[in-house]
C-alpha cells in the first residue's frame, strides 16, 4: 500500500465445463501477456441498495488453464494500492503464477474504481516541475480538485467504492464464470480485500494466500509511520553489521540526523524527464517521502546509505531519483480517487483509536495529510463486521517480509492467530513489500494451492529463511576503503 504520492484466469472455451462455456468471454490481447486471453465484463449497480439505478461495467480477464483436463477452481488475483488495476498487473505477475496456470484458470478483476472498471483516476502531469511534484500542499490541492472532478462523473458517487461492495462484485464474477469455489491471492491491500471476501463468502473459498498482510483494522495512515521507521532502522542496522558498509559509512545514523536537521534546504536538481536544472526548496517531508519509497524493496534500500551520504554532502540526485523507482510504469499507477474512497471510509474514522506509535523521524505527516484530504471526501458505509477477522474454514497462507515498511510481520502474526488453526504465517526475514517473487516463495505458493487440504499447511518453508539481504550499494570505482 502506498501513502500519498503509495496481481488472471480460465481454459480454452471449447474444453470448458458447461457453466463456463456459457459465459460471455471474448478473445482479447492484454499488455504484458504473450498469449491471447479472454475478456469479460459484468454490469453491476453502482449503489447496491438501488439495483435499478446507475450501472457500472466491471471488467475482468481470464487466462485459460493450459491443461485439457483443468481443475474447476480458478485463482483470483486481488491487487494492491488500494487503487491498482489487476489487469494492468497481469503481465507482471504471470511469471509468478505460471505453474498454477497449468491446470487452473487465472482471473484478474479490475476492482471498481480501478483500471477499466469505472475508474477514479486523477490526472498526473509527469512533466510538472520538481518543486510542484515534491510540494505536499500542492499535491493535496490537486487531490481536492480531482475529488470535485470525479464527483461529476456518471459513476462519481465516491461512497460506493468500499472493499465490502467490491467483494460483492468479485463474487458476481465468480458466479458468471460458474465456479463453485475459488482460490484467492491477495497482495498488500489485496489481502484486506481477500479477508473481506472470506468474511462474506466463506463457503466459496478453497484457499487463500495473503502476501503482505494489511488487515482491515490496521489504520493505514498511523501504521505508515511506525512501520516505515522500523524499516529504516533496519537499513542502518544492516549497514552497521556489514564491515564494508560500516567502513564506508561509519556515521550513517548521524549523517541522517544531520541531513534532516538541515532542512528545509535550497537545492538545484535536474528534472528526471527534461534534464533541465531546477532550483527548489527541499523539505523534511519531501526527503522522508523520498526515503520511504525504496524501503519497499531491499534491492532499492541497499542504495540508501550512499544516497544519504551524498545528500549530506549536498548531492541530492540519488535520493530524489530513488524516490521515483516504485512509481514508474503503468502497472504501478494508482487510481487515487479509489485509493482515498477506500482509506477515507475504512481507516480515517478509526485514526483516533490507533495505538501505533509515531516513528521518530516520520512522525505524523502521513496521518495529517490523509486527514486533510479526507475531511471533505465522501465516505461510504462500512459495516462493523468488516473489522472483525474470524476463524477461517479454508486454509490460509500468510506471507510477510521482515523488511517491509508497509505490511511487516506484526500484522501477519496478529491476523494468523485470529484466523485460527487453518492459517500459517511465514516470514521471509530479508524480503520487503511482497514475498511471492522472492526465491523459492513462488514454489511454496504453487504447492499450497495444489496440495490436498490435509497437506496444504504442511509446507517445508526453510528455503525462504535463506534469502540474503542485498549488500549496500557501492558506486563503481570505489573500493571498500573509500569514503563517501
């Protein structure tokens, strides 16, 4: 999940079971997928209580199973954000789900408000000045303007995009595909969606994988600060524990503290797209936001010691450049209108009850920014039961990255206990946000879904504990004895 700035399925129709053969799927091409897929859409009421009212078109993609004798329970991927398009992610995640697609259809549904399903996108000018893109107040103003524009759309009732309503949409897709039971793979916010589907439709769930657990009661803006601080401290700890990093950055924590203390600071930076130098004032919030992005992936976070050292010397290009890595590419784009429709309805009302301590450096900036934007954002109704995770009747595999700044193991541990005896929580100590793509984790995902129920949780997961943390980045030409 991301603060303000922030994973497709069936068989060849001729071989499908009778119920699937009757579904209105048409051959289509999807960006990132090598082979032809099947596209479907479903008309849904914008407001469930008024089925005769405004309708929206829910879009989904089915990647048919390869085997002639496929299994009847497809795998549904629930994307993160909130605000990511599952269809846009299809090409990116297919390598992770390839073996599952041998005998099971893979289904990618664009949740309402995202992708092709009544999208709630906010226009983004990628050529805006660096000062504009790093200005939190200007960003909040753009979001308020976006809210006003979205509310004028035919599907612009922003109260109708809660996770509860969206999972009713998902079950409608299941029914249209004729599947009695489905398997769910949720990533980041998609884990919250999967838990809500499991709550509403427990009998329709065969297996659940939760990768980066974001429970419904976590209160995102508050946990952002706590968990980001913990992930940043891990970067410092890892550098201190590695002889070469410790030698090159002997005062990394002190350099970081001095960097923050010296802000705001007037700097000159080259725009990443135009290449033109720009003069701007770099604020504390901007630097914290720049640092938080690479924390999502240890391979990016490994560059932070050098980027902090450079910034301490007045060279901010590396730090600002790292901040844009996670947001690059269409698959990473969030429908920010949907993002705030979810968070403002489900998280903000519980902010005062949050017990997460604010991070020493990150403080309350995220919570304050969300509070200002959500102040006038229309809020959907969220049932009290939404926040209550109950024991699961289906096997659930929970995956957490030990270095995750958004959904670290503390959330997965708590949810696993509540889900009960049919849940198993695995922590990959050196992984960040998202575990399925790490080392042998994709094999564990396949074996969990493919196994008989009595064997589903009996996985030998020792391999994930052996995944190393990437060493600190060292610029080309600098030996271990070099100083920044």
